[in-house]
C-alpha cells in the first residue's frame, strides 16, 4: 500500500539538549531529511534562491521561518506557486516541571 502524502505524524520527545541546539537543527532546511524522512529524501537550494524538498523525484518549494525569541520554527510547503499548505510548528520549552 502506498503511503498517504497528506498523513501527519505527531510525536513528543524530551531531550537534555539546549533550546538553541534543537532550534538550530529544526531551523536548518538541509537537515529536514534527518528528522522528517517521509517528507524529503533531500533538500536543494539555499536561503537566497529558495529551498526545494525532493521526495521520490517530486519537488516542493519549502519556506522555514524561525522566531528565535518565541522559540518557534514554522515550515510551509507548496508544490505549486499558488498553493500553500498549513504550517508545521515546533514550540518549546515546556514550563519547568511539566511533562
């Protein structure tokens, strides 16, 4: 059975890594295949010309917006210039003592 391209998987993890270290990994589009391999086999492009995610030979434009002060990373994907997907957000840290 083929994978559903619109399927979303959400997971929560705890880490002893600093917020800055986690934010740096999630904010780097070239590392997307490391933490979201179902989304992209590789990433081409650069910050100046734009980023493209390649999955099974199909290209999608991606945009990554980082808000350092809020500790958020929002990723938007559009396979066609006029079409935009809902962003994926990553937010942290949790309040002290909350699990």
